C-alpha cells in the first residue's frame, strides 16, 4: 500500500498544528521570546473577561454573518431563479454576476473604501437619484460599521451564491419539472413548492461556505476599514493578527485561534455528517 | 406551453430590468476603479468621482507600475509554481482516495477536507515557528511551500471527484496486465486528467494570487511581498495619490479577472467542486 506522504503532511499541518496552537493557548508566551509556563485557562479568561475588544469582535462576527449571509442567499436565489427563465444573454449576466468572485478581497476593499467615502461615491449616486435619506457615513459610523463591510463582502460573494443555486436549479430533472407543470405548479408555484425545497442542500452548502468566510473575515477588514471607530468593524481574525504579529502576545493570539477553531468545528462537523454519503460513493 | 411563455411580456420586461440593475451593481465598483485609474489627479477629488475622463489617460498605469512591478513578479513567482505543484500533488492524492481505498480512507479524506474550511488563525503560530526552524520563514520558497500544503485539500477533492468517474474495470484490467500504483497513474490516469488539471490549476492560480493572509504572515518584507500585500500597503498610505492606488489595484486584479473571462467555464467547474458538488 502506497500512502502518499503528502497526505500525512496535510494531516500534520492541520491537526498537529491545531494541537500545538491549543498548547500555546494555555502557556504564558506573551512576549517576543517563547516561554512555555503552564497557566491554565488564564489567556481565555483574559479574552472573555478583560478584553472588551474581543467581545465586540464576536458581536461583529455575528452581525456580519447575518447581514452578509442574508444578502448572499436572497440576492443569489433571486438572480438564479430569474436566470432560469430562458433569458437572452444569460451567459453575459452570469459572467458579470460571478466576476467579483475572481477579484481579491484586498482589491474589493480598496474599491469599496473609495465608494463608501462619506462625501462621495455611493452617496453621490443616492443624491442624484433623490435618495438623500439613504446617505450615511458608512464604516466611519460606529453604528453602521460592520454593515458596510457586509455590503462589500456580499458584492463579492452573492454572484457566487447565485452560481451555486443556478447549478442546483439546473440539476432538477426535466421529468420532475414536467410533472410539476402537469400538476398545475407553474411559475411562482413551481419555485415555491418544488424547486426551492429541492435546492435546500445548496442552501446548506452555501450557509457553511459563507459562514466560514464570515468567521475568517480578515482581508476586507485590513484593506477597507481596519478596526474602525470603537472597534465597530474589527473581527477576531484581525485582532488575532494584530495581537500576535504586532504585539507579540502569542498565547493570547493562540487563544483567539482556538476560539475560532471551535466555532468552525460547530459549523463543519454537522455538515460533514450530512455530506458523508456523497463522499462515500 | 413553456414556463417562459406563461409569463406575460410585462413580467419579462420586469425580469430584464432586475437583471440589468444587478449587472450595473456588480460592475459599478469595477467601473469606478477603471474610471479613477484613467484620470489625472486633479480630476479624482471626491466631488468628481463619477465624472468621465476628458481624454485617454494612461499615465497612472505607467506611474503605478514601478511602485508594484516587483510585487507583481513576486506574485507570479509564488503563484505559478505553487499552483502547478499543488495541482500535481492533488492529482496523486485524488487518485489514491478514488482508486486505492485503504481502511478508513474516507475518514482520512474527510479529515483532509476540513482543511478547506480551516480558520488559518488556528494554525498560524505553529506554521511560523516551523518555517523559522526549517529556514523558510520570510522567503518566497516558504510561501510557495505553504500554499502547496494548504492547497492540497481542494486539489485532492477536485481530482478525487474526477478520477471517481474512471471505470474500475479499466484499473483492474491494467492490474492484471502487471501495472502497479504508479503504472496505472502514469498510463491511465494522467493521460485523461487534462480537464481536471485545467480546473485545479485555474482554481489554485486564482486563490493563491488573491491570498492576503498567508502572504502577509509568511512574507511581509515589502520587497518580497506578493501583490495583495503591496496593494494593501499602498491603500493605507496617505502619500500616494488615489488615482495611482486605483491603477495599482487594477493591475492586481487583472490577471485573475482575465483568466476568469477567458476560461470562465473551467473556473465555474472549480467553483462548484469547491462547494463539494463534484
């Protein structure tokens, strides 16, 4: 039996490193030079008890997830259904909708930072369209903050979600479509009672992928807003980067990493149980 | 009667209106990037962001290029080898998981798949420590190595799905003819794997080119850093004019967008494979 050494390498780089991160999170290496004195859960206590920034970050992640995933699912499903109507120029629309996905989050952040300039960009468009009441200071506003990031992120990923849904809709067999039509389910009813329930697995997949993106949010934060006023646009990933590689508090950074890993596990493990059959074919 | 025919013309018109509105929405930031990078500095103030340039103006691209050309080539040096190597390793791993099942191989495969969803913050510190020990930290080679390792889950998945469609009879026949593990890989799998290679290469090219986190952690040295890190540094600097920042961002986005536009069909297949729907 030839077992590719690379498989072993991946397992070490993922699981060996996870264990090592876990170890670092319970020692007192909070300086440039490594020290490995066991301190128990002190780093976690510090995070949850004495670091308001971290609690803000968790709240931001939650708000971001809801806004970002909500936009992607609604826009994605709607556009997929519309493109499923024998549209002239479907290829053009599809290409345009998915294109932001090919652009890096860094460039996306640079573009949206400029678009969300309080005295220009989108606000100017609102002005011209007579929608002045929609104008705001975007990420410079402490109360809106993370919503601005969610808008930029959804710009990047909603077309991608559309592509997932469209593939799902196209995967519905012609027989089933015909049967639904004979039963009188046409147009709206076909989607309401047949197609949307059938693409539920796509919704689940999209939830997991968009959920992990929310959890890992870093590039957009770095290029668009940084931490924002009163950490309004800060994220755990951004905090982890700063605390570890700029303040050299490695154990505290490792503790943030461990919290993020736990959240990821809660997302992924149930998902893996549902796709197990697909993997084992 | 088709479903499309069931909708009245007004409904069709409304559908096209919505589709065109969203096309404008997705194109707006790209349009703004191109517009700003094609205007001289006097014309890019916040009050005139949407004004069209009065003449063709390529000065920004010419002035931005020296700022980022070194990083652009760094990205090429990192992305191309890493995409090729990780695709090649992925083809071997995919072959093992599709055709040489061993006890618990599906479980091992699932454990590797977790790498696709892994929040890298959970492994960055050990990664930096290990790279330091083996003298790869802060080097282009080190970043290539890291991208190869963390590219393996997705490339393995792409090739596993692809090789799973090869009939096992073919493999069994080759085994009877005396072909071994590598014989079957070389004579049967590789010759038919071109489509999977195309998908994996394009996917890895896009992902690695667009990566920021691994680049900024492993290779933050400004002269060696990849393009994304350079763009982020430029965008955070107040001394560089807006139009130049935008021109640099256009240069950073161009390679992956061009690949997407010209090889869209293969790109979409990678996208769907990444969603575990091989």
